[in-house]
């Protein structure tokens, strides 16, 4: 029996994938693990590997085709297996009529959508093409859930009832009544500009920008944010960094940045205050064992947050090397799914742009994000009250009040501040 090649779910926010390029042609011999084709998601371009060895046939998804998660892409026939259109293959091989197969497949997906017309309008229109049990699809239709956002735990990623229930318990479902209303200024911006004769240029919203807008709007609308500010005297940190970098340069190693030290301080603070290293999960709170630090990296068209896993176990030099590698591959679109998912805490640093302070929006399902501004020279009182000049770094911690209350957030910030102002502590293992 041939092995079906489907559009994989490589991103928790992914509903569809766009075929960017095929590496193999109809009839080509493949080995399991070979690169079949590249897909474009909202965040990156990545390769899809062959799930089996054999010959590639019945390619139904062409370059630039947008395919829903779990949708048919092609089939792989094992050696000596007769090449006959398998069940579910709506076309002959690509060279004959692949385009009509895609059209037929799309047509066949209309009927289930019409049957579910009474479901909430937030329900997806392509759930029928996603691998899920009938019961999982029924619950999703009744609850208005897009199955493209649900991680499947069944065979070959099939979504079962338990997966839908887990999603329901961890993600707020917006009903028709509670849907946020678009502001009139957004809705009428174009018509107002046209009416008043205001000149403008229209810039299409790409998939990444649309995803960023959707996720951050949801976060700001559904997560109860509050903010805590603190100033850190980093004169000792700067001196400590200079000393370390002299030694690293002499050894021919990469120098440390302030951001590397901030990541280390954040990880140690999460280890010291584990209650803050947590996420809201509906009827429970998930407290993580490891400090997985998401680092905001600006890329063309938006941003992405590669994750330094188990950062509390890594020294500053290891963190520096990992961030350098992750950021470079993020900008070239070469990150794997596991490298930008699974964060428990985020850092966003705009100090290099001259921003003194700002309030960052939490990146769900994380419960905190640290906004780092520019370090400035300021007059501050010494221990005797006399004015001295010090280098002050302003940081703002955004917290999800469902998980982190004011006292807990303040405790985390105090620990973070102590590490920056006593940087020798950054070299110690967490207690």
C-alpha cells in the first residue's frame, strides 16, 4: 500500500502551507528522509522529508499551491509495488492532470462546510480535510475550533477527542458574542483617506504579518497584562563583561554581548523563582522544569522568537554561541519547528535602537516577557546619599496576572536585578 505524503503541521499556528519548490519530480526514486519539497509557513521556509522509501507518484500539489494541514500532496510507492491511483488520489500523475485533481479535491471539501452552516462562524471551513476522528471533527464544529490549530496525538498526527479537549482547556475560545470588534478607524481607514483625498500606498499584508497581528491582538485582548519596571545599575556588569571579553579575545573566541548576559540572568531568575516559569492552561497552571528563553529576532517582514532551551544549565559562552546561530538561521528562514516553539519566557531588547523603555506584549502561552531598553548614564545617590553617575538599564516585565501576581513578579525582578548588579553570580550554577 503506498505511503501518503501530506502537508505537515510544523507550526502551532499553522492552518495551511504553501508549496515553495519541489526537489523531486514525478516518478523519482526517493529514500526515507530525502527532501521532497519546501513549504512556506507564516514564520519560515523549511524542507519536508520523505516519510518512506520508494518512487514518487500522483503529485497533486504544485508550486505556490496552498494546502490545508493534512491535505494530500503525493504518494510514495514501495519497490515493485504497482503504481495505481490509491484511495483518495483524485488525479493521474502530475504530468497529466494534477491541476484538475487539486480543483476536484477543493470542490469535494465544500459539502461538509455547507452541512455545518449552523456552527459558529469562527469554525474553520477546511476541517473536513484535516486528519481527525469524526468525533473530534464534530466537537470542533460545535465549539467553533479550527482543527488546524490542534496538535494531533493519534497515528500519523491524527487528531482525536482528547486533543480537542486539551486545546479547549488551554486556549480561550472566542464566541460570537465576545468577538472583539474592529475599530472603526481600522475599518474606515481606506474610505476616509479616499474621501479626503489623502495620498497613500497600499502594502499587502503577508502571512507573517497577518499571524503576528492575530496572535498579538488575541494576547492583548484575552491575557490580563500588568507591568513592573525596575532600574538596574550595570556598571559592575559592564566591567565584568570587559574582563571576560579580553580573555575570550585572547583565546580567539566570540565575545559576549549584554544580551547574552541578560538571557543568563533571566534563566537563573526563573530557576530561583520557579512559580513564575509557568503558563495558564485553563483549569490548571503548568509550571516548567526548565527555563526555555525565547529571544525576539527581527527578520524581514516581522519577527520570530528562537528558543534557547534549558538556558539555566548553560554558561554565558554557550548561550552566546547558540543565540548567534539561531538568530542567523532565523534571518535566513532555516529554523526548524522545535527551534522556535516551546519557550517559557521571552526577552525583547530594543536598547540598540535608542529606546529607553517600553511595554512588550506577552507571547502566549508564556506568562512573562522582559522588555529591555537603552542603558543611560544618570545621577543616582550612593550609599551615603551623595550623587554619583551610574549606568542605568531600564527593564519592564509584562506579566499574565492569571499566573503571576504582583508580588511574584516583583520577586522575580528583584532576583534579576541582583544578578545584574552582582555579575559574579552569573557564573554560578542555579541552586
